[in-house]
C-alpha cells in the first residue's frame, strides 16, 4: 500500500492565519484555504470529529524490547504507559471510520480522517506531530495489515 504523511501545519492541512475579509487583522483565527470548506474556520479536527494523534506503543509492547532505552522514560512519564493508536486518513468508501491498520515503521492506527488526494484502496495518509517527521516519512510502499 502506498503511504504518505501529514501533520497539522498550514502546508499539510491547507489553512492560514487571518482572513483577507478582515485584512488579516484576525491573525489568531485559522481559516481553510482550499477545497469545499474554503474561508471557513479551521478547527484542526479530523473528518470523524476527533483530534489527530500519533501512535504510542505503550510500556508493555514489543517496541520496549526493540528499544529498551525507552523503558525508563516510559516508566517515569505516565502518559506513555498505555498504548494509543495513531490517526490514518483513507478513502472511506473502502475503509470506514474505525478500521484498524498496522503500518510497519509507524505502528497501529485507526482510520479517522479522509484526505483530498487519498483515493482508492491502495492509498493511506499517516498523521505525525511535526512537519519534519512527516517529511522524513515521505512516500513509502509498505505491507499494511488490516484488522477488521
């Protein structure tokens, strides 16, 4: 499956601060710059009305065996104790909201978004916290496991 990456920045999600209607003086507000929702307020939520998140493997996972230096960090920080699925954007005609997928190198994710360029059963988009991480992922073809 072909995977790409996105984050919540203005480049990836097509939003900008301020609106020309107000001469950009309302710079604290975000507005959509492309698509059907152009000029509407941008709230940063997915199509399933959830906040996008990056996956966290949890304290008791195989990732702790692969990266044992993370065990002390995960022990001290309680929000890293539990497993959390990441956000995946997919074509909801083929993968409805809530479909779980395992992407090697990314982890478990749940379809909770749909992208404008994500069409067909062979394309998904993975959420990352930063633009640098999204650029680092780039475009990859990987074997994705779908858990229905």
